């Protein structure tokens, strides 16, 4: 049993007390970042798929999958809306196949602050059913025998609550700014794989406070900059991601439909209790065709971990598809939303 507790405590300290797994594509995971982003896009239905792989060259690494759908559910007045969304997420890490999964429903209120539909505030609330699991059979002792023979569940389930606020201002048809804050794990769910009176099992999931923002800045008739940042504070862990896309938008396809090409770069830095530094450089390329947006990026590890990672962080792929079923009717009261979301 001594070995059992050591292993479980190691799992908890690594997977639960660490930061939540998240995406480098902050523009392509809006409802993961902040539930107030639900429904904030030009269209009727938004589908998003994300895949991320990391550190596979020296362990089994991380593999993260996410799919989501959100929509403007009900229109209120001239410019106000209620939004709703649904999200599925799964992350699998390491040789022990430590997995985090959840299914979440998100609701938002989008309130216009003027008569032109350019200045918006939003509030979002997300309710998620979450699960952690581990494969004990992959824990091997010195005698090549399983270290844990049983006596502990291999899965725990809990409910989780998140909320967020957002502010968006469309300066004109070419320029916009935005700012948002969110708080995850408001209820601080209790997470533990075992029960024992001799061991402190009062392990709570740290609340995750996030501030994010950015802008869409036109620099010429055919190009613009889209700088953005994300700051996360979760327990003893702090992280900031800063960078920008450069967009060239006057591409022409064989079907004579407008398309855009983006190139982007970000730096991710961290601040722990007693260490700080720069974790990764992220390079990205993105292609837009009508209302389909595809992004591919690669994280180059530049922290001290590069000694074993050989500088390889991992690839990430995102696809966004927006459907507009009522385009003609909606032209007169179109929401001007910041372009960082798509």
C-alpha cells in the first residue's frame, strides 16, 4: 500500500495540481478560453474541431481532442442575443494514460451597448461533467509485476462550473478590440482516486483565472495585424501567451471566391513559485476560404526541457466552419465582432 499512495500522490501532483491542458490556438478555442465567447461570431452556427499532440518524442506525451458547436439561440430586441453551445473534450497523457474528459453546456447573454451593434458586453456560464481516469496496469514494479493490484478506482467523476465576462468594440468595419476575463473550477471540485483516513484526500482542483484580449488592426488595403494575449493564474502556476497573426486577404481561388492567408508567431512564458522562464515559441499558418478557417501550428520548446525534448513541443490543428442560414434577413442587424475568434 505504501507504493500505492506514492504513485497516486505523484499522479495527483502532476495532473491535478498542474495547469489545465489548453490550446495554443486561442482564436480557435473560444469557448474553452471563456464561456462569454459563446455565440459571438458572424453567422448562425459555428463548429470547431481541435487536435493537439505534445512531447511524444520522449514519453507518450499528451494528445488533446476537442469539438464544439455554438449558436445564437434567441434574439432579444434589435441587437441582443442569448447564445448556447456544447463542447466535448478529451486529453490523454503519459505512459499511465492519465485522461481528462468532459462534456459541457455553455450559455451566454450578448448585450449591445449602442444602437449600431458595435459595442458589446457578454456574460457566459458553463456547466461541465468531468472525468479523470488512469490505467494502473501500466505501473510496473522492479519485478515486472503490476505495482497496484486493486483497491482503488481507476476513474473519478465530478461536476465543474465556469463563468466569464467579455467586452468587444468594433471601431469600424476594419478595426476592433476586445477584452475578457473568466474563472474556471468556481466550485473547486474535490478530486481524489482513493479514500483513506490516514491520508489527506482533501484535494481540490485549483481555480483558473484567465485574462485575455487583443485587436484587429488594418495596416493596408490587403493586410492587417491581429495581436492577442492570454494570461492564466491557477494556484502556484502562472502563464502568459503573447503574439500576433499577420493577415494577407486578397487571395483569389479558382472559384473566384475571396480567401486569406495568415502567418503568426507567439511566445509562451511561465512563472512558478520559485522558477520563471520562456517555455515555447509557436509558429502558425492559417488559411481562410469563405467561412472555413484552417490553422496549423508547431510549438518549439525553448525551456530547459529542450535537453530531452530536442526542442520539439508539438503540432496543433484547428478547423472552424461557420454556417449562415439567414444571411439576407440578418444583414440589417449584423453583429460586428472582433476577428480574433475566426
